[in-house]
C-alpha cells in the first residue's frame, strides 16, 4: 500500500520522476517539471494526466502542429505514433502511464 502526496513532490531537475508502480510491462510515474520536454514518439501508448499546474501539450496531427491546454484533472492520451511535447507553464506535476522504458 502506498499513499503519494503529489503536490509535495519536487524533483531535483525538470522531468525528474518518482516511480510509483510497474505492472506487467507498464510503468506509472509521477513527474515534476518546470521546463519543456522534447518532441518524441513513445514506444507504445501513453496516458498523461496533469495533477497540478498547467501544461500546453503540443502534438502533430496529419503534419499540422496543434496545442491542447491541460489543467489539473485533464488527461492527454497519446496513441501509437503520436508525436508530442509537453510545455508546462511554471511548475507542474504529471502522472504518466506508459510502456516501461519508453522515452
């Protein structure tokens, strides 16, 4: 049994993570960041849930860049092949569920 107080989690660097669980090849991690990530495509599907803060999720659909503003409680699903990059506005805490070892 684990209780994690996400609002008190701070990493030593942007996109630092707290490993929460590993379930049959799927990882669940809590990330803290105050800086953008990098454009990438995951090895599989990804669920990206903003727990605290605001994140602009940039993604490409049919070659066109789009932006979804995500607030606390919002979830972004990146399907296979979805190129995306997260840009937090200030500090944010994000729960990420993805294939273990994915980018």
